[in-house]
C-alpha cells in the first residue's frame, strides 16, 4: 500500500460507528436477523429510520446487552 492509502485506512478506522443495519446489530448481539427485528418490534431495541433504511444505534445495542447482563446477575 502507498502511504496515502494507508493514511486513509487509518482515518477510516478512527471514525466511530454510530449506527448499524439489522445484520450489524445481529452480529453485535450474536443473534439472527429475525430476533433483532423482534426486539425492535417489541420496543426493546429502538430503531432509527433514514428514509427506507432501518438502523440501530450502537449505543442502544450496547445498552440492551448491559440491561440483560444486570438482569442475569
């Protein structure tokens, strides 16, 4: 890689991911797509709409995990 390409790659890695699609949320939670949509439909996981696109805030996904962790202990 050239220095310019390496620099752009490093900058891209430094940008925080604020929202993910249903597949990204599923990967974060270790669940399937249908399970994530079920959580959203039940109101347990808020969804964001950008036109027709549905996204989930990574902070909301992480908060759901933390809530479940506290319930388990």
